[in-house]
C-alpha cells in the first residue's frame, strides 16, 4: 500500500508570501463589507479593521522587500509624471 509523501516544510519566504496574500485578501474583503454596510457604526468599525489589515500588509511587504523576496523597481521621473497626469482632475477623459 503506497504511502503519501510528506510535503516539504514551508520556508520563511513561503510563510511570508502566504501571510501577505492572506492580508491582501482580508483588505479586499473588509473593503467590500464596508462598502455594503448600512450601519454607520459597523462601517466605522470595519474601516478601522481595514486600516489595521493594511498596516499588517505593509509590514509584511516591507519585511519581504528587506529580505529581497519582493523586489520592486523604482519609478522614473517620466513614469511618475505620466501617472500624475493620468489621474489629475484636469486630465482629459478617454471616453
């Protein structure tokens, strides 16, 4: 009778990646709940929780960057200007 192989233990990178993905999911979920909430008191509490989840997500992201596990390229000045122009209130509409 064949036995199931034992999975390899998760490494630190895998754990942090899993935690970061979980936080991303949590922020999407809390945001959706807050958007659909009819009670202002409950909405405020959900928004507080959403902020806490974003803070945890940022901490995990920074830890992964520090370890070289989530590299990001810095934006060039022309890229920054293009995005600023795209989202500027005076930007022409594409419709």
